[in-house]
């Protein structure tokens, strides 16, 4: 028997026994993972064994003995039949996949530069590379401008003000709101000392910094 040369970019979907016994193989592009599947080819010996087994489960007797014999014959011929079917599948797959001359991956036609004999991972398309680089540059530039804008906006926030982020009554998240969005509970907000502007907790009678009495 001649050698069978193949890559690892396939999945064997064949079944050796049962009424659905047959051969089928699925190949995939090692760049984009698009898949191509061979036509299903029935394995008649395995199917016959499957049907006899179904009959034996109902009637038993001679059918049970026949099922054992036929099943043994089907299993004995499976490997040879599978190799023949695999050879045919590989021959058919060659029309759908190309082998890259550099990385040796098998890729589909849209992922292969026929003129260069290379996949687009090894020989990127110039126009695609230009478009990609332009998009990446646009994103970087926009991100830098957004960062600058964010810093500008940040200066307008009062970062000294302590805020309750969870409502003490219903435990809902408040995100710094003055009132709970779930139950309406008023959140505790610090107030500034009327004399030195030190931030104080609500209800504080005297400033903890200057001692000034709060109204």
C-alpha cells in the first residue's frame, strides 16, 4: 500500500458501524479556519451490520449470530476502506487548499497569494496592510486627544468631596448621587466650614480645624 501524506488540518467524521456508517472528512484553512467537508460516502458493510443488529434486538436467534459474523467482517474491512476514502478526500482537498512555501500551512484560496506562493500571513497584502495601519494610527491619535480632553474635564470635578457610593439604607449603588436612585434616601454630604472651608461631616457643630462654631 502506498504512503498516505497529509497535514493535521482535518477532522475525521467517519463512522465504522451502525446504519449511518460511512466516510466523511472535514478540512480547514490554517489561517482563517474556514472549513470544507467531503461528500458523505457510505460504508455498506458497516451499514449492513447495523441493520442486522437492529433486527437481532427484535427477533434474536439466527439474526443474532448473523449480526456477530457480519459485524466482524465489517470491522475487518474498515481500516482498508477508510484509507481508500481518506486518499480520495486528500486528493479532493488539494483543489481547495494551498500549501504555503514558507510556513507550510495549508490555506484556502482567499488566504493565498498565488503569484508569490505564500499565505497572506507570510506575504501580507500591501493594500490591506496600508488600510490597517491607517486605522490603527487613527485610533491612537483619537485616543491621545480623548486622554487630553479627559484631563481637562477632570479639573472641573471636586475631588476633595467624599461621597457615599452605597446607600446605607437599601445598599444600592449610588455612584455619588445626593439621593439614592432606589429608595430616595439622602446621602451624607460633607459641608465646608463657614470660616476656613475645611470639609466637615453633616451635623458637625464645631470645625475640627479652626474650632469655629457652625450654624
